[in-house]
C-alpha cells in the first residue's frame, strides 16, 4: 500500500455504491482504510481499494470532512 501525499478537489460529480463495506486500522504513524464488496469480509471477490494517511494528511482529510459535514 502507498501513503496518499496529496488530496486534490475535482469537479467530477460523486458517485455512490451502497454495496460496499470498509475496515480501518491505525498505528502511531499511519491510518489505513480498506473498502470491499459488502459481505466479502475476506476480500476474495475483486480488488479492494486502499487509503493510507499519515497524520498530516489525516488532518487535511479532517478539514475536508468538516467542510462536507457543514455543506448545505
């Protein structure tokens, strides 16, 4: 897995898929979030998507999420 070092806003319209689950784990330096098809806890059915963030990038993501939560 690779650490995300840049988050860039695009003008693409977000698409959603309700058939997805996620798990996460972290240690003192990295947060990992993995998504996969709902019910596929062993992640055997297709490629999973992974996000890894260090603390600085996690702070940036928190700011983005706060903007999203406050978006009207």
